[in-house]
């Protein structure tokens, strides 16, 4: 199999020829290019009026500006929340820039859309107020997240028209490393229906849905499956990844595994620690022969050349060991 065929086998829960080093092999589009979602590079205001602040500690990736609130009362969202005008965005230019050099016969293209229903609620209200609103005004939160889903489906339509991606990745982090931010019941009642409707829309446009969630999610893996996600991306070892693959590997694939939060993910990690962690992932999760794709990175500063070199080591080692699985 070439890289495209191998990765599609992973998403279809079939046996690939090797363990893919996912982000080294695919074409990623959308994401930070969606300035209407994330604000301009270096920070600023997005299409919702939320403000983003970039810092050195985040390696330049903007985060919501502290103490800046767009929506104080979720019941007033219809009067306050303004959605970006997607027709004013230069989709053609983004597509040309992000797909330059892409070979559709050899690679899979993924369209990544950040800040989905739960995250956008917290960006508009700030995190604490957003969590309180889910408890105090569940109906208003549901209605706002439904409108956010309508907006996301309009993004899916434009992604189809300008990119024609193989995969649509929905970013909605609803957990810490230790637990969900909300109860499973709240997730099922207020968030899950919107994820499912968005995934259904992606499928209707010929895209494979993938759920991106950082943190502890094994308690809602069955919900991801119900929503139609073919894979869960950015899985961290605070979850029992091996159990998930053994139990649900015929229905959902797991992409991740590398301990980014621990010592192997720090810029101070040694070459030996990096190689050992890649080996642990390949031997522990890859031994089942399907439903696992490697993904990992260092929390490095782009100006730290030593950390950049270590990241290159991580990527090359993951690719080497992934191909070595052919012989096992």
C-alpha cells in the first residue's frame, strides 16, 4: 500500500501494511488557515468578535484572551452572537496555499475545523461561565450549539467545494487529562447530537468524520462511535488505549499514544527517552495490526533549535518503526 491506501485502511478498521505516522503522511488543511475561526496569525479578533492572544509559551498559537467576554448571558445569544460571513473569506487562496504539492493519488487530505460547539461556547462566554451556563441554561446552550452546527455545516460545504478532502476533523476538547469537563449525561444530551449532525453532513459530502479531542475520553468512546466518527485523534496515554483498541477497534481507530504531557513530550527529553516512548507506542498499541495510527509531538519552542532537532528525531523514528512493523 502507498501512504494513502495505508491510512484509509486504518480509518476503515482494516489491516494496514504498516503503522502510519499520521501527521507526517497526510495533507492537513483548514485549521490555522481559518482566520475567521482563530483570528489572524499572531493574535487578534476572529469572525465572532472573540479575541486571541499568542504567546511564546504556546509557540505562537493563539489562545482566547483572558477576561474578554463576548456573551455574558447565554439566553441572549440570538441578539449578541454574530457568525462570520463565510462568503467574504478567500477560500480559493487558502486552498491553493495549503494544497500546494499535494498528490491525491499518494496522500490523504484532511480538513481540520477548530473550535466546535463546546469550545466556541466557552470562547464566547469564557470557560467558567460557559460551564455554568451548561448547568443553568441547558436549553439556551443547546440552541446556540445547534446554530454553531449550522455554521460548521456551511464550512463543510465550502471545504467540499474548494478542497474536496477525504476526511473532516472536528475539534472539540471537552475533557482534561483526568476527566470530562461535564458529565457523560450532559455530553450525551447537549453536545453529542450536534457532533452527530455535523458528522452526518461530512459523510453526505463524501468525507470520513474524525473526532479530535485531547484528554481523557474513554468514558465516551461509544458516543464517538454513535456519532459516526471513524477515528479518535490525539489520544493521550491517560486513557487505556490498548483496551480501547481491543474492545472497539472494529468500529473506531485510535490516533495518538505518545506521552506528550509527560517527560517524553518536553523539550528537555533525551533522544533515548523519545525513542523509548515511540517504541512503547508501537509495541503496545501497534501489535494488534489494525486501528492504531501514531501521532505525537514535543512541546517545543520553535526558536529552540535543539528541541526542533529532537522533534525531527521523533518523526523519523516513528516512521522507521512504523515501517518496521511490516516484518512482524
